[in-house]
């Protein structure tokens, strides 16, 4: 028999206090019945002796503590999951927001999930093609990896996220598609109405929504939904991956909005703040999201994550990108300088990194020359940038002929390799061939990072 309490003593923001409770547990769901008969849903955030702090999923305006009742439901928050979720749009509470009827779930799963046993983890080593040259060619995404995109206010991370979601697929050389089922779970937290419409329309007009599940939390939706939404998305992804054998790409945007929601709730709980006012457990909390990516031995499916965050004031030492960098396996950096030049997707390849790229490239996965082309393009672009900086200080006349060629290479690398249309979907073969075309600008003796046999094979074609 579930107990109902009339001992709500305080309400502040999304939190309320219930006293004299018995047998209440962390993460337990709570129904708050108001005087007018309406019911609001919340969950237990903290229990101390006979006092429970409840975090509300809905607006608490108009909630009168004296006339409201709290019923603890003795179960954690769950989501009903089914393969029929593909092609659907849900809100931050897991309810449909596309006007279609509710799903008949195949299973009810707690959104907290369980960490993957390290012994059972399989190493990420299969290539995922995003169709974007700066990712596929230089910072390769591998199945089961977590590879965040670090952006800034006003940069086109929304367009990049939508493009990756539309184009991403499990690929191998010589095959446009594989027989392995692939899905995208897309979670947007604290977005504007215009952004939410943009994402939904992008998926619908390209037909990509048929293999996608969308979770949307708008800026004027309850703050608490931003805490639950990524967990709903990841629970759905885990079900599709490990129960249905699908390869799932999870895109979460914007992690900064998630962290701001954590900070707001932490302040309401009057916790001692950590760096820049964020709670001291921010690292641990982010890890509970990021570490749900991976592969499991004996299971066909996988969960790959691309979290997207906007760095406040473009500061990569800010706690959010700083802690994210510790937990994840690299980062894709968007550049304001490239964006000002009109270059899309404005990926700055020099500070970008994919720590697992070597596991997803090479013979049978991409092409045998991939590693050499990757290293040579990176080195040549870095030297070209240095030559251009030197020309600004000393004048172009001070550069050697070789340095001038590297400077010209850097310009063409940005306008031909980095630059590509939002609708342009390059295969990995097209990306590598474009890399060789650009390397042909440089003297042959400077191409020291590619194997002689690859030079003989690919440069004569140009």
C-alpha cells in the first residue's frame, strides 16, 4: 500500500521538501496531487533521516504546500521502449510530441541504466562514415566511441549535428551500405523553438527520420527535463543496440544547457558550489552519460556518442569542455576564424583529435593509404599555417619557395578539404582522393609521411 503524505513544508523553484517520510529511496518517483485535483510528477533527489527532497518535472507555480499531497510510488523513473520508436518525436519526459498515439512498449527500463562491466567491454574498432571530410579523413569516428564537438555561441554546430545525423552510417570500402541495421538517437536540450523545428524538418525532408528517434526539450520547458532527457535517449539507444542488435549513434546537444540545469538545481539545494558555480559532482555526473557509450562482447549492436557543447566565451578551459575532454576520447573543435571566412563546417583540425582513429582506419576498413594521408595532411597544414604567420610578420618575400607552396596548400586545404556544403555527403574514398589531390601541390620530397608505394599508386593518377 502506497503512503500519501500531507507534510510538504517548502517549495523553492523545481524542488520541494516532504517531511516525516518512511522507506523512501533515492530516484523514487513521486506524484504530487494539488487542491484542484491535478497531479504533478517528480522524483526523489535526496533523503536525509525522515526528510525527502523532491525534484519536480513540471512547473511548481500554484503549488500550495498546505493543500497538496505527496505519494511515493516505490519505483524509479522508467521509459517504455520499442523498435516502433524509430521515426517518432518525444519530449524530455518521454511522451510523444508528434501528435501520434502513445506506443505500446516492448519493455519498461529504468533511465539510470547500468554501467557496462569493463570485462565485458569490446574495443571500438569499426569505422563510421559521417560524410564530413574533416571527421572521416582526419579525426575518424569509430563504432562505440564517444567523440564530442566543442563549439561556441553562433557557430553552426546545429547544422553539423543535423548533417551527421542524416549522413552517418556504418561503412566499409567498396560498399555504399552494409546489411547491419543503423539508427540515430537525437537528444536536444534547452533548444529554441526554431532550432527544434530545424532539426525535425531536416530529418523529415531527407527521410532520415525513419531510422531516428528524436527527444526534444525546448528552452521554456521544465529545467528538470534537461536532466532526464539524455538518460531517456541513452536508455532507448541501449535497448536498440543491445536488445535489437542495431548500431546506434547518439547525438546530444547542447551539453552546456544540461550542465546549466545541474547548476540551477544545485543552487536551489543550497549545495556548496565548485568551479564557476557548478556542483562539485559535475565530473561524475557527466561520466554517467558519456560512459554509456560502447560495445559489449557477444552483442551485435553498439552505442556511439557525439555530445555537442558550446564553450562559454570560447574558453576550452571552462569546466564543461575541460571535464568532457577528460572523460571522452578526443574532441572536434569548431573555429570562429574559419566561420568568419565563410567556411563550413569550420572544423579546426589542428586542435581536434580522435584518440581511437587508428583503430578504425586502414586496409579492409577504409583504405590502406588512410593513415599516411591523414598524417601528411595534418603536418602539411600545420607547416602551411606557420608559413602564413611568418609572412604576416616578415612579408611574403621572406618565405622560401617551399614555404610558399605550403602556405598555398593551407589556403586550398581550407577552401577545398574543410569546406563542403551542408548537403554534400563525401565517401571516405572521395575524401582520401581529395587529400592526394591537395598533396600534389607540394614537392614530392616533402611527402615524408606517406609510404613510397602509396605515392607511386595514388599520385600518378593526378
